[in-house]
C-alpha cells in the first residue's frame, strides 16, 4: 500500500535520523554525499534517480552547484548540500521552484520549470534526496512551513523574505536599520540593496534588474505599506528592541512569508462579537492586543512595560 504524505515524511525522517546516528556529521568540504543508510530509503533512492537525470548537470553530482553546465550561468546554481542555507527553506518553497521554475520565488529563470516532466511523487522524492545531502544534516521535525497571508499586496519587486531572512538569515535590522534608533523601522534605500546586488543576480534575474532600474533613475522603490498604526498612536520601535522583543512578535513569521501581509487592526466582526459579549481575542496591533502583551511581559521579573494611556497617546 502506498503510504500517505505524512507517512512518507515520517519514513524519510527516520532514515535521515538513522543516518545521523550511525555516521559522524560531515564537514562542509565533504558535504553532498548521501549517507548509505539514507539511500536505503526507497523515496530517497528514487529521488536520486530523478536528481541524476534532471538536476546533476547544473547542481553537480554532490549538489554543490558545480555541474558541467554550471559554468554557463551568470549566477552559480545553488549549493544544495549546504545545510546552513537549505535547511531553513520549507518544502513548499522547493516544490514551487521545481514545479514552476526560479521566477515563481523571485529567483533566476536559469532554474527551469519541471511541471511538464515530473509528477508530484518525483518532486517530493527528489526533495527528500536533496535533504539527505545536507551538512549540517536536515532535521525533518524542525522543517519550517510557508506562511500565506490572504490579501497580501503585490509589491513592485518580488522581494523574498524567505530567501533573505529565511535562507540567508540576514538580520532584520540590516535592511530596517532605523528600528533600533527611532519610532519607525524604515525601509532600505536602493543603494543598500545595490550593496549586494551590484553583483548578485545582476545579470540574470529580472527582479534584481528592476532594482538596477530604480538605482539608475535615482528613484526610491515604491513599496506598498503593510503595517500602519493610527496617527494618534505613538509606537517607538527602539524601545521594544531594547527590551529584547523579537520582530516576529508583532509582525509575524515574515521570514516564512512568500509575500508579506498582515491581518491587523479593528474589524467589524470582532466589534460585533464584543458587542454581544462573546469576548474574542483582540486582533493584532489593536489597543487590547498591545495591552495584553504588556501585561504578559510584566509577569516576568524586572519587566515594567508601561500601561499608562499617556505612553501611547500623547
């Protein structure tokens, strides 16, 4: 009987875990060699066949981006064996790229779409095989998932937080540098984007080409605003950062969002539920939500999150 997807994931996870238990963790210089125990898993074994047929020419036999065709690309194919970069990526992200190509996630069209050539089982099997190459090893129980926010707006450039904050784990304050010193988090200037993208992806990624266009014209990128508090509310980012609050506490798991969005502020539905006495939990970034957070923080020793009205309304 064909196992369910959950059963497949469990079997793959057990094989990867057993491979980690019976073999020492390889160094990055030896990454890319699937452990023998992992290759005994039928899904990983099938995935290796798919990989050799469709992927090795660019990504190399060991997944290190050094295949025979790699030299022809302006941007080197991803090193699929570097667990530091691959392990934070959700399976859904990898599935989308394999199925629809790099542009589906804001990446180079050098990664083609394989939806016409590979079925769902083959796609999941090749991902299982790629996961088995990772060093440090991939831990299935810690696999992240993509966060999809209904109604997330389309931005002028497909900027992927999944890649920047998830894969490369770039600190939020590298781009939003004003958060630690002002009321507003701020947005990165085009010059800051170009600090990396003068080289990275400059020749073969249309989305990065858009950044270059704004830079040549001397224009800021017209990002669509997501988070907005009422004008009568004072919210300083710097005070919250100094208190050790993580950005995701208020903004959600942005590092796992394909398109950033938020469901915040007052809503008629919540107001009606409160009106009839049902007391629903307050929606994010409303006054009740903020007050509840301050009360929770004050339960910890030596924490004094203010509750006075004048703190936010003055």
